[in-house]
C-alpha cells in the first residue's frame, strides 16, 4: 500500500474542520471525534499492518508524510448535523458538507414471506376499528417508503393515543424504533421536554413520541405543538445559540392514560383514538400479550 493509497483512505474517512495554532483539526466520520494530524498515523499504521505493508518504513517516513498530509486538500465539514435517511454518513446540503444524524435500522427490508398480521391485528384491536388501524398503518408506510423528508415533507398530522396502561403503547414504540431505526425516533418522557432550551432538536427525526401528555388548551405547550405539527421548518433558538432556521421532519405521536382536553373544535391536525380493549380475564390478557411478544421476538 503506497502513500497515495493511504491518503485516499484518509480522505474517505476524515474531514477538515479547523485550525488550532499550527495544527490542523480533522473530524472522524466514523467516531465523531476531533483529531490532529498525528492521530492519523495510527490509522495509517493499522491499514498497513492489515495489508501486510511496511509499517517500519511508515514510521521512518512519518515526519515527511505528516507534512504531505497537512498539505493535502481534505473536504471541509460543518458540524451542524442534518437528518437525511438512507444517505451516507456525510451529506452535502446547499454546497456544504454536514454529518448525517441518521443511521440504518437494525431491521432490514421486510421479508414479504413473513406474517405481519399480528401487528396489524393488534392495532385494530386496540384502536377499535379497521379504518382507524389502516389510517395509522398508511401513515407509517408513507414515512417508511418516503424517507426523504426534503422532497417528501411529512403529513401535518399528529396522533394522540390514550387508554389504560398495559395495552401495548410501549410495545408499539419499540416496534417503530426497531423498524425505522433508533436515530429515526426521539422519545420525550412528557411534554415538558417540548419547551426545553434545545427542544427543536426533538423534531429533527422521522417520529417524535411523547409518553405522558397533559397539555392544556391555549397553553404554551399546545401552541408550540400546533406550530411544529403544521410546519416543516421553523425559526427557533437552541440553548446558548441565536435564532436560526431548523428542519422539522418529525411527526408527533402522543401517549396518555386519559382522553385529550386541549384539542380545539374542528382541528384536523390531530388523529385521536382510544388505545385500549377489554379482555375476558387477566389470564386472557396475559396470554394475548405473551403470544404477541413471542411473535415480535421470534
């Protein structure tokens, strides 16, 4: 492996960030760390070792090779992550290169031979009707099949699912996280998270779940939810930063034990449904969820 080969490998992984004194600072697209030129030596050494190259020669030539690296053009990076599903770890947005905050999900493209009916039937059972379940499934399918939120903006619909604990709302969240990927889902334990200093970051994914909602009509929380549900971008300030424009690709799914009291009449931004059913007995309920979880884990 020649020095040219090593330079090529370095440029594929490392991006120019800034200068500190007389030192160049690089951003590692694999680990996200900030490194100096001297740190790149270890990577070159490992690549040579893996290819049975001459590591002793590299050590001897390192002072000269280090100067060459410092004189090479590395693609500059702006450390303001962008969310771009199904695109590389580094993406070009309006001529600037940014880290991509999206990572592939653990679950691969579904096998058409698999039986998905238990998941569908669970939604129909808990939502109380086939039309309601189909509507939610249509939204899930649309976001899964159209991950490019720039060219395929989110539908301006939020979901409010309420009902007694122990009906599978947490399991539903787990399924969505596994299918879309952990970086596609943000979870807030309650609506208080929505008004924090950097709350706008919660909306920079495909889905935003709020697990316990208790919002009052006309409150700051409600007004912010309405605004962000109906917008794809917003001018907002993050903690310790000035106001700037932020992308808002996330659709909101809210969980609660009680029906909402904050929805205004004729507001079409919200899909509201009870997420609950009655079982004949505790034993029947336990068996149902045991079978359902066995299927999910299978």
